[in-house]
């Protein structure tokens, strides 16, 4: 008999399992895939020796000193600062939208103060932005929105930006300086050696059963532990009784090249709707310190798609929010079950937020 059975070996499950084990509890982790790490899983590409994030790029960033200290106890981090470019209408611009983007787009040489006034003149009065489109226009005006946000967002989410929650766009800062670092957080970097070694350390002393689908023997797995920690999709847990929540997924097209450098930056976004992918990731730029150990390059084109078997992003339309309320009610009636992480909470969490939630739950339960 285990104290905890943890379903899913992503950040929530692995951190919770580590903390439970440290507290002297008996823990078992089961994982549907053939590897640990959830969507943070990374591997060294055999021919080039470049570390690839199999399920899309993960850049660690947080403003919490506690989380930064915690994650640094499992890996050394390099000093990578995320800088993104975007191609729109045949030109390359800096992201997130900053003074370089504004000046290039409008062919101007504004100072920060002038840019603030200029943006104000472009922004219509929207006192209470209700959705992604209104929020974006209230921050940058319609022209910048239509060029850099609208097409990308439609490709990414496959729905009208007027249906999407406003918060999605506030993930990106808007700046009237030339600061082009993508994130505002105090602590940022890439784990040297990729993410998988972090999970190997977290789960070093915990038994993990891979290729094990919880739903094939749900009652059995629930019977072997006092408490279930579930990190899979919440709608799946309740057998879709209120319907399927909308998730967005991604298809990754990987290409190895006999080139030193394909695009000169880790991520190039493609803002135009006609370009079928949203971005191209060239991972070698995440790990400058490893340059001498790699050969050639690898690029990955990302094609957002719907794939119920691989849920990555909660779309969170109004209908989803209603459904989620129903599922949360059911969850509150469950005894000895914890739900955590992006899939189980249906929240567009970043890695640091997931770790924070796992530590919070662990502290509550392991006291
Ligand atoms: N976004 C956009 N254009 C861009 C980059 C982002 O319109 O060039 C919007 C888009 O709706 C996206 C959201 O901002 O889903 C959040 O972007 P982020 O870079 O945080 O996405 P992630 O890295 O999580 O895929």
C-alpha cells in the first residue's frame, strides 16, 4: 500500500513525488508515455548533439526567489535570455513589441516618451477589454495588433481572438524602451543539459512505471494508495461527462541541417496567417556554452493543431469555463484525490507556477 500514487511525471507530479518521498512517504508514479518529464522532456539529438525539447521550447523564468533556488538545486542554469523575432509581411521585427518594433513598423525614430504618446494616439477607448482582441488593441492599437497578433493568434488557437480570454495576451509585455528580453522575470535561464536530468533527479528514489495508462485500471490504481495525485486532463478523469474541454495541440516538424546557423536566433515567429506554422525553433541558440560540442543544426517548425490525445494548451472559451465549473464541482466531492498542473487545473500555467502549486500542495498534505 502506497501513501500516494501520482499519475503523470511532469513538473507537478515529479515535484510532489520528490517532496513526499523526502517526507518519508511511500510513493509510486505512473506515466502513460515512455519517458518522464511531461511536456518538458528533452533529449540530445543523436547526430548533432543539440538538446531538443521534444514538445516545444521551454524557457525557465520566474520572479520567485524560492522557486529559483528550488529548481537550481536540481540543475545548473546558463545565462540565456530569451529574445524572439517575428517575421511579418516580409520583414523581421523584434518581440515583444518594444521601441525597436514600433519605430521600424512606423518608420519613425521615437524616443520612449514620444512612443508612449504615439501609442496613446493609436489606441481607441476600450474601458473594459473583454477578450484577447480588445485587450491587445487597448495596449498597442489596431495596426500593431493586426500585424503581429491577429494572424498568429488565429493560427495558434484556431478561433476568433474575440472569443479568447484577455489574459492570454498579457503574457507578452509591451515596452516603449529597446529592452527586447521576452520575459520581465528576475530569474531566467536554461538548465544546462536540458530538462530531463532535472526529472531524473526529482524521481531518483521514487518507483516510476512508464507506459502505464491510469484509465486502463483506474479502480485498481486508486485502491493501491491512500491518496491519488492526478495531473492528467480534468475532463478525462470525469469521463467527459460534461463534454470535452477544448485544448490546442501542436505538430512538430523536425529538420536536421548541415549548417552552422539557420536563423541566428532561438525562435523566429511567423505572424502572417498565410504561413502555416507559427514559429521555427533552433534549439542550439538556447545553449551557447555547448557550441563546441555540437555539429550542424536542427530546426523545428511548429504547426498548431487539434489532437485530443496530446492536449498542450487550454483554449478556455466561455463554453470551456462553464464546463470547467461543473468538473470542479465534481472534483470537490472526491475524497483523497488531488488535482494539479496545467492539464488537471485547465490553466495556462508556466513551469514556475506549476512547481509553486506542487510545493504548496505538498506542504499542505505532508505537514
Ligand atoms: N502572440 C502573438 N504573436 C506572437 C507571439 C504571441 O499573437 O508573435 C500571442 C498568441 O495569442 C499566443 C500568446 O500571445 O498564444 C502567448 O504567447 P507566448 O509566447 O506566451 O506563447 P507560448 O510560448 O506559451 O506558446
